[in-house]
């Protein structure tokens, strides 16, 4: 800006300020409310602009309201921008998702938003520039599903080798159905089911997804093994039903393997990428499903030949093994094995007899040790030990009492000496009474302690006597000893005929001889 132009601009601004310094009086009819002014502006915009116009610009700040479903964004170019609104019903018709930086052609109307006092474009449709809307939507959905792992080959299920129940999901009026029937006509063992769905037009994608879900729910009733999703060729718009997200997720969720044959060889849909097997045409899809049935007869013949060869080989092996077994030494001299088993039995019998003898000696030694311990713990020995301990305690008690009496005598003599020195007759009488009382208490305590110890000793002696073997014998039991070894006979197996036994009763001992001829003999003579 030159200096002259700047001065002219300054003078014009100064003149305006001078003109506005003294306001003119305003008539009451010229005053407008904010609502009236906004309405006039809206009418002026609508009167000067067509009811529908197209605006080209770059998308910025695109936001989709989660509650209402309306979309809010800005269209801008290098010099200007305009706020835009797209209502939910129009957003749902979009085939793609607008993103910031994308150049679009927006068609709609311009109106004033009275609550904010600004004008904005109410868009009814959006079209990407330089790239078709369907193609852009296809690329966006493909990238989204690929990121979620729907195209991962590890997720896809293998096709059955010999499927017998096949469901064809297509329209009954399409050429794709006739092409598949031409292939399947050569295999009469197959059971074919047609699930009629529209494969083109509004809502066809949702119906295809519902058909796949319904077949999976009823798969147990008819035993479906494979699903063929097929359609003939067409443009991208005609095949768009197979590019919808609902169809892709239904194919992914299917527990039955899905084979797609959609369009021609150059056509690739989202359903093809998600399917367990992608055939380029409906005919190829039918050929893939029934491929193993073509060579079924040849495979059966080959398996029969292998079976015959294997059976012949097994028979030869069996004959060879039978001949070897027949020639074995066991079948030529079977008595040798019997003699070996008898010798092993004799060795085992001798080992068992030796082991029994050793165990018997061990048990005898243990019985003798137990008898010695029992003799040491007999009631007489225990009573003698208690008597000795009682005598020791009585001796210690007598010594303690003598010592205590000596101490009290010394104290008494000391008290008497002290009384003699002070001549307190009354105190001397009290002291004598106290000494007499203490002497009586001591004698009573000594007598009570002696009685308690005698009672305890009597109880212990009675308990030991009750547990003594003599009392057991008095109840009718006996103890049988082998006279030769003086060991206790604990069972019938411990005695043999001719052995002399000593049977001890409570009041004496009886000698007897074993004469039972059926007694088991441990050792052969």
C-alpha cells in the first residue's frame, strides 16, 4: 500500500468516525429484533441462491455425532470456508466415510442457523472428486476388514473332500444358477438346495447376510456341508451387495465353509476376500466343490488295488510267522519247558522255606525280648520299686521333720531367752500357745501327707495287679509254651505232632503232647 493510498484510507476512516460521533435520531419503525434481522438475512440468502446447489471443497473437522447420527464438517478452499451439516437419513445413504483432507462435491441448500446466527450448508449428498464413491467405499471397507483379520488365511476353513449336501445362495432367475446346475448334473449322488435371495438392488446385502445366518442355524437339520455364494457378472454398482460389511461378517461368522463365485475373473468383491475359497466364476465354484467327485471311481479302484496288495502282504507275513512258530523249539520239545518250570518252582519253594525259618527266628527273638520286658514290668517288681521310693520319701520326710523341729526348738529357745530377758509373761503365754498350735498343725500335715502317699501307693498297686498276666490267667486264659524251646506257641502252625507243650493255668501247669495228624508240616522229612 502506497503512502497516498494509506492517507486516503485514513481520511475516510476519520470522516466516518466524525459522522458517527453525532448519531441521528432513529424512528421507532426502523428498529428490528435479532430474530427479525436473522429472518430477513435468511430470506435474502434463499432469494438470491437456488434451492439446490453444488459446492466443491476440501473436508475439514469431520465429526459424526454418536447420539443423533448427524454429520458436521467444514468445506474450505484456499481463501474461504463454510460450515456444513448432513442429517442422519442422508448420512446412512453414503457408500463411503468422509475423511479430513478429502476433496468432495457437496450438494444441498444454504440456510441460516438462527440459534447461532450463522449460515451453513445443509448437504444432502456427497461425491468424492477424482475417485468414485463406490470405489472409495470399497477401499475403505477393505482396509478396515483387513486390519481386523477377516482376510487372514489361517482363519479360513478347509473344504470337505466329498460334500453331498450343498446349498446355493443366489437368485433363481440368474444365469449363475444354470451354470452351476450344468456342472452338478453329472453327479447324481449330490443333494442340492437353493436359497433364493436377491443379488442386486437396495437391501439385497442384508438379505444375503440373513440367508447365511439362517443356513448356519439350520445346518444340523439338513446336514449342510458347504455353501456356494454365486452371482453373474456386472458393474461395480450391480455387484455392490457383495461388498457390504454385513455380508462380509456373515461369511466370516459362518461355521459352514463358504465358496464364492461372483462375477467374472476380473471381479473381486469383499465377500471373495473373506470366503474360505474364492472362485472366479459360478462355474468354477461348482467345479471346485465337486472336483473330487470326478476322480471318485479312479480313487476307489486305486484304493481297492492297494487293499489287495496289503492283504496279500499281510497273508504272506502271517504264513511266514506261522512257519517260524511251527519250527520253534518249544513245539518240538514242550516237556523241557515243563521241567524248567518245575525246577524254578523247587528253587522258589526252598527260598520260601529259608525265608520262613529266618522270619520265625526273628519272631522268637522278639518274643523272648518281650517276655524279659514284661518280667521287668511285672506288678511285684513295680510294687517293690514303689516301696523303695516310698521308703526314701519317708526317710527324707523324717529328716525334714527333725530338722524343722530342731529349727522350731531353736526359735523357741531363742524366744524363751528373749522372754526371760524381758519377763513378758503375757507374751510368753501367747508364744507358747502359738508354738503348740504350730506343732499340732505340723503333726496333722505330716499325718495327712503320709495318708495321701499310702493311698496313692495302694491305688497304683491295685492298677498294676489288675493288669498283671496272673489276673488274665485267673479269667480263664492260658499260655502255651513249647517245652523244648520254652517259646510261646502263638498259633496252630507253630506246633507239630509229637511236640510237648506246657500249658500254664492260673493255679498250675499241665504238660501235653500234640497228636493232630492233619497239622500242616512246614518242612518235608
